[in-house]
């Protein structure tokens, strides 16, 4: 069997068949790493490849410094995606990951790199809208934790272990600072169909504001809603994956009508 080519350190292969039928890439939200998407493997067909972006400063890249510039994150992701051996069928980003994915695609277009076949913007308002979060990364520790808890931004397993919390909080602060610094510049819509995913009770990215992503596609947009708040993808793994796979199915050819 031929050896698979090496990947960028910015990509973690969660499932890598030798000849994938589809290739998915998922970008995690603020404070998270590639392992957030590990549960997806149980709901994907064996011939679907799944890669997750791994930003510096977390999980297997914990010893690397955290990023301090939004554009450095975009450049790193764009370069990493170019190392994939085949086309990207679906690019998925949740929350901060959605805006990073969007800007990576715009950079890919400027560099004349092939664009993903479909983009999934999850848990993030349209990029031209003002953030509903504010500068919470600047809050003192206890207030910051309270804000994160209010939208289920930290799982209870982390909150229950102060040492783990000491590791995670700086990562979350750093990512949220990058997200807060983001300001969209005007460019033409992307020639990529898009699907927005939203939690019906999400105060940060309510469905009506997730639908603003429709302005960023010149091909088409669809909105899917799920029960839950900002991190609805944790509680709706199977239905999230099903939504992605359904969007990536080729259109069914209609039978010819005899005349």
C-alpha cells in the first residue's frame, strides 16, 4: 500500500482512508482543539476522510506559542489546506472556527487555490455583523469564567479541575481576542454554496443572524437549526454530521420526460 503524504502540523487526521470518497475539514471554536471533532468518526462512512485544524498552543501543539494575530491564523490554515492531497468537499467551522474558515477561503481565492465544494458556517453570525460577545477576553478571571459558563463555553469537567482550567483559560482568552479583533473587508461573495448551522437558543449566534451568511455566497445558502445553545454541536453530533453529508450528496438526476 502506498504511503500517505505527510500533512501540515496544522492538520490532524481523525480519519484518513487511502482513497476517500469525500474529504471534510473542520475548524474548532475558540479555546478548542482538533479533538472536539473526534466523536464525528462514529457517524461518518468509512470512506469519508476527516481532518481537523489544530492551531498552535493546544493539545499536541501545547508547547508552541499562542497566536497573536488573526491574519497569522488565516495564513496558517490556508497553507495547511494546500497540503491536502485532494479536493476539499466540505469545510466546517464552528464559532471562531467559522470566521477563520471564511477568511481562509477568501485567501485561497486570492491565491487561486481550489476552493472547498461546500462551506458550513456553524454558531457564528454573518461576518459583516457586529459581535454579540464583546471584549469578554479582557475580564478578570472569575467574571470571564462566569461569561463562558453563561453560554456553555466550558464543559463541567474543565470547570471542576482548577489546574486544567489554568491551562485552558489563556487559550480561550487568546482566541477570543483574535475573534474580537476581526473586521470584515469588502470582497465579492464566494462561488461556494453555504449552509448555516444555528442553535435555537444561542444568544451569541441566533438563527436570524446566522442567516446573514447568505450574503457571502454567490451560489446559494441554506439554514439548519438545532436544539440547544451556542455549543449545540456537542449535543447534536449525529444530526450535525447528517446535515453535512446530506448537503454534500450530488443532486439526484431527474428522469427524462418523453415527448
